[in-house]
């Protein structure tokens, strides 16, 4: 069975997970061009984090939630690792325990243990996204 592609709830979960450790004064990530490797997917993706995004990740996370109704709870930070539970009901039911580990300003990892229900089908799994800064945005 093919692995599910991350959807809006997964993106919101990642943004929420990043927001808390940055605001809790753990190591911050730097703006620039980032490569994203998702476990089980052969292709890599890139995205540009602007200085504004890195400075105010929390508001970025809230904008990412607007397509759904994701809420976070049970947030905990220990050193450079942050865990949070994410729960969404729209557009699909989605629950995840998200662990973000910031390894420095140019590298972080987000792991989600998730359960999603869409179109009457339920699926559970684990997804790991590794982020690595490549340099400045072009």
C-alpha cells in the first residue's frame, strides 16, 4: 500500500510543532532554502523559510490551520525536543503525536504518529520529516 501524502492537517501539525520550541527559547532555525525528506517518499521537496516566517512561526502555524480546525494540547519541551498532540476534525479527522527535535539552526526533524480518517477509511502510521537548510532562498 502506498504511503499517504501529507495533507493540510499534517502541514498544520508541523507548523504548530515548530512554533512552540521556537517560542520557548530553544535553538531557532534560520531563514533560507530548506530541503524536506519525508520517510517512504523517494522525492525530496524544498521550501523557503523567510525571515518573517522564522521570526513569527506561531502566527504562520495559525495561518496554516485556517483550512481546518486543528488544535494542539499537551505541549512539552525538554531541551531541544518538543512534543505536542494535534487534533483536527475538518476537513478530515486527524490526530497525531508530533515530536520536533531541533538539532541546530540548520537541521530539525519532525516525527508524527498519526491516525487519519477520510472518506470513511481509517489509517494509522508514522511519518518522519527531516529538514535541512541548503542555503539562502533564490
